[in-house]
C-alpha cells in the first residue's frame, strides 16, 4: 500500500505542471494579435522644390584665398614640383597638375612659385633653403676671415 501512495504522490506532482501548460496553451489560442493600421504615405507623391537648391548655391563661396605654405620644391627645365602645406596636410604638385583640383602649378623657379586659378595668378615667394644657405655663407665668410 505504501507503493500505491508514493505512485499517487508522484502523479500528483507531475500533473500540476501539465495542467499549467494546458491552461497556457488554451489561453494562447484565445489571444489574437492586435493588428494596427499604419498610414504609410504614397512614394509617388513626392515633389522637389528646386528654388531652395538655387538659393543655397548662391550662398556657397567661390575658392578661398591661397593659404598654402611652401615647404619644398624641385626646379628643373623639364620636371618641376613643389611640396605645399595647409594645416596638417601636405600636398605634392608637379608642373601642370592641379592642387586640390583648383590651382594649377604654372611655374617653379628658385625665386617664386606661380599657381593659376582660371584667370587669377597666385605667386609664392620661394624662401625654402634661404636661411640655411645664408647660414652656410656666413660661416664660410667667418672662417675665411678668422684663419687669414
């Protein structure tokens, strides 16, 4: 008889989760999803206002002033190029090429660098190496006079 009581006790313990799961299943059958209507606009009804684009293009400035610093150059009869710096960016431009698609390198000499933007010419005085060259000349001059 003891075995029958243990058997009924285990069946009672196992039947409780079964009844809970059956109840959840029946509740899920009765629940229906709440479908809401979404109002999505028609994609073919768009119109573009072109006047705002024209007004904004008038506010755009043309090319800014030439604000590049010359930090190196190579001058020759055939090939010439310069190294320019603006902010923390450095640019290498060969003769005939455009700097950032705007300024064309026209001429490179030991005295000046010439760029062109349409009809405007921008000239940069070439000071690269002048301070070093002056220092070398002064040292040479000093040594020549000191050892004479």
